[in-house]
C-alpha cells in the first residue's frame, strides 16, 4: 500500500478504521501530545498510523524518531509501517529501543566522549564479571557484599544520573562506601576497555547532547517529530535525553498508561507521565479508553483494584465485548496443591471448551514460584515455555563466540579477552593471565596491549609469551580484513581460526557436539541478518545481540502454556490467565506494607496481570508455602478484597463455595477471609478452611510447632541461620503475626515472621 501525500483538509482512507479518540491521537501532530492509552486500547496501532499519517503529509521519514522499550515492539511497529508505506520508506524511519537508537548515535559521536566507534556493549553478565574481578582486586568479600547487589546499586545510581564522584561523597553506610570503591574502579575499567554498559548508553547520550551544543542542535533539527512508547516506564536518564532531543520544536508525543507503571525497582519514575503537563503546559491530552481485549467482568475487576491508588491519571476503560465469566478465586492447602489445582482446571478447559495449551498463561510474582508449577506441568504431561528463562545467547559457547567477535571489533575489550583466552587452552595458564592483568593495571593499559607486551612484562614464561604474541597476531590479521570481507564470512573464518569449533569437534561428546551446533546456528544467524541488510557490519550485529531482551527471543504460538513473572507479562495477552500466589507478603511483597509507593506499584502490577486476560481470569492462593527455606502460613492478598465481590466466584478443594459466604467478608485479617463455618482457635495453628468442604489429605497444621518468638526490638543486632548477621529496622504486629524488618549484611533488607525466623540476639 503506497501512501499518497494528502492536503490538510483531506483525511487518508486508512483513518476510517479508527475510533474517534484514536483518530484524534493520530492527526494531532504539532506540539506536545500526551496519549493516555489504557490496557488493550490499540496504542501500537495508533503509533503506527500516526507515523503513516506524518508520511502521508510529506514528512521526511528520516526526521521521525519512535522510541520503544523492546526490540519486539520496535519490530512490530516497523513491520506495520512497512505494510502501509513500503519497506524502503519504513526502513528510513528511526524506530527502535532507547538503547539501540542511542547506541547508533553514539557510534557516530563516540570520539567526543573519548571512545572509539567500535566500543563494546556489556550486558548484565559482563558487568557482573568486571565487578566481581574488581571486588577481588580490592579485597571486598563477595560473601558479605554480593556482586549482584553492588551492580544493582551502581545501576540505580546511573539511572538517577549520579556519577561515582557524587556517590562517593554521599556514601555513609558501609555498603554504600564499598559500592563507591567498586563504582569508581568500574568506571575506570570500562573506559580502558572501550566499553559501555546498558546504563552508560543512556548517560553518554545525555553527555553528548549537554556537552556539545552543536551536536545537540544537529539532532534536534534532524528529529522534528518524536514519539515515545510506554512513557510511564522511562527513568530519569531517558526523560532527560527525550527533553534534550525535543527541546527545539517540542513536537513530542508520549504514549503510556500510568496504571501500568511497574518498573520502579529498575529506576522508572511514574512522575514523568503524571507531570507531563507540567513540563509541557500546552500539551494536548488524548485518552484511549475503549478496550478491545477483555470482557466487561475483567475490566471491571481491574478498575475496582486500581481505583485504590492515589497517584494516577483519570481514565475509565470500557468495552463492547461480552460480560464474560466471573473471576474464579481458588483456595489451596499449599503451593503444590495450588499447582495441581491449576493443572486440573487447564485440562478441564482443554477438554470441555476445545481450547489449546497456547491459550493459557500462568503468572506469578517471583521466579521461585515456577518450580512447583513446572513439576505439576511435567507430571501432567503438559508442554510449557518459561518466558524469561535461559536465553540462547546466555549459553556458554554462545557467550564465548560473541566474546571472540567483540574482541575482533574492539581489542581493548579486556573482559572479552579474559573470557576467551583459554577457550580452547592455548598455553597461557591462569597464573600468566593474572600477571598480565596485573601488568595491564599497573601500566593503565588494556589487556590486549599487555599481551602485545608479554615479552617485557615481568615473570611471564617463554611458552606463554609466544602464545600471547601468536594470539594477538591472529586477531590483528583478521582485523586487517574487516573492510574487505562481509560480516558473516569474516565471523566464520575468525571463529574457525580461534580453534573453538575444532576443540568441540575433537571432544566428540553429545554435549560438545550440541555446543558446536549452537555456534554454527549463531554464525548462520549472522548470514541471515546480512541477507536482510547488506550494509550490516559485524559491529552492527553485535550491537543488535547485546541489546536484545528475553521477551524479544521468545517464540509464541507453539502449543505450549506460557509461564512467566507478572513483569514479563507486560505487553502480552492470553485468552485464559492464572495469577498464582495471591498471598500477603508474596503479592503484594512484604515491603509494600511499610511503603505506600511500593504498595501502589504492586497494585499496578496486579492491574497489569488482570488486563492480560481476554476471556477468563483465575486467582489462586495457598494457605502455606515454603519461602526462603521455611514453611510460612499465609493470608490471602488484600488485592483480592479490592475486587468487587459480585465479580468473583470461589473454589476450595475442587468445590465451588457459595458466593454469599463471601458477600460480607473482609480479607483484612486472618479470621475474616474464611467461610462462616471455619474458625481459628486462640493460640493454635490455623486449620485449613476448606477441610470442612473437601478434605482428602492427612496433612495437619498442628504437626508444626513454631518456636516461641523471643523479644526482638528495633535496633537490635540479630543472627539468622541462613542470612547471617543483621540489624532490626522495624518491628510490627502482635502475637503470631508479629514480624520484623531486618537489614542483613549479606542480602540486604528482609521481612520475617518472628515465630518462624528463629532469630538470635547478638
């Protein structure tokens, strides 16, 4: 379909398929625009048509910038645009993720920041490896301060635009001071390695624009129309970069839903969308409120839950879809019973309603919950896919291959060199590598340069010197061919020359041959990508791989049930959805009890989970489950009580419970969530409330005798048999519900039920 430029008074024919609000969002192109897009309201369609509308008005495609959060979303947008305007025009639109678009710009402007345009992009695993090495060199215990938590703190600081200098100046607690030491060295090593991590791509984009007025003017002029998807998920750095790019013309259109802002833990700031009108007072607001996905019942449930949040933009979702089934709440004895209940319902749905496994999704708050669910699925012989599971690109042989290719493009990448130098072994032992690393640090040079100087570095054996020089010569030989060979041919020849493929072939085990096939698949993928884009370089391919996410890799459509966390489910939809683990302390997480912002974020996450369902929604909870190695008794989540009871039906022990038993119930305390004839007795363990309805197990709560809680008070130093030493920050609740928030040296903050925690005062 070729778009013909239209006059101002003409409306393109493709607008006829939009509702009035969608049409307004598409044709309002000048000045700032805020599109509040409720769940299932067709925002991707609106963004696509908006770009098509701009093109139909004669706008240069190179001047349109569309920013998304996943490659999957960007790819879908590009495909839709291509179907409307043709592949050649669609390719000229700058549509991609924040990281891919900004990395593309930084390749051009890298020298202004002291990098070369062949800089490496470190993923989370690469960053952790560097941080772990730094901690070892600084003598910081990785048992007391985990590399994951240090990396998370550094990432959070970067997302808030806090450099190591400010972080070091502000550090007060021991954890912050240790993080500051690592942060400073981490920043230094990245620069030596000519590398950026994910957060640096955003920060360096801002630096380029702030420090170079001429460069800023070029890109402000270049991108005369800017669109941002999922604006509620932007962090401080993304917010500033967008402001800088749109600072000239202010033709900025942001699309989002504050009710789906669920990434506060990774730096997303809901204020960006809530206060958009403060930043742009003359902004036009368009509300997309017609839902095309879910039944009236599901929408009503979502609305009744999210109405409890104070910080939100007004909206009223509605739909022409049928009323639909009631939402089913399933009560279970424990997490295994919960999993088995879900399996039974899935089999019933498949047998009675002729649905298929791909129509189902099971969502949960934490990854640990998947284990019991997977066991039940396997026992039931039901195929499933875990969204966000082990990635193809995270496999060792693939990481090794990519590290070789990164080293070829960027010899300064010391992390990649350290990873592959003995894959396969080549006569440079671990001791020689450590000495060369120490030499590199002492000389403030990268590791590849140290290898080149192996003959003058101290205490390096002759055999290791020869091997080091042979290796650097091989890399330099292939670097000399980079401008002469296509990316796929260069990659294949280089990987063959490293000996990696041959070593796997020589091993000749099933595992090694499987790894050999995986590497061949990766090399074939480079060829496939090259066929799609003849101009693609090896650097382009490595950038694409570095910025890909787990959700981008997932292949939907196979006849498998999808398992995933609620965070991973955002942007997806399924006919039938289960949300497991609807228990206090699990969903919402315990920390939400003491923090209103945390509670509102958890509620938004529940809202996202509800609105993934098209036709049927199940909510399940267990009366007890093992958490952190301890058996914990649970109350149903307060979120269940926030749903209009007229929208719910209840099941326990496989039987439906009459709705009237819950008509006047409140889930605010332990006693009230049970049917009228089920009670707790004072100073006894709780009785499973469905025992009177359908008991088929000899399992008894009375078999568990928790220790009597000791007198724990705020400010005390305590010891936990799993988490070690910590300090009590807060104590709340009474009797058996008494709990404490403890900050442990090893794992940070934990919320514990005192009658099970077995804390010792130290």
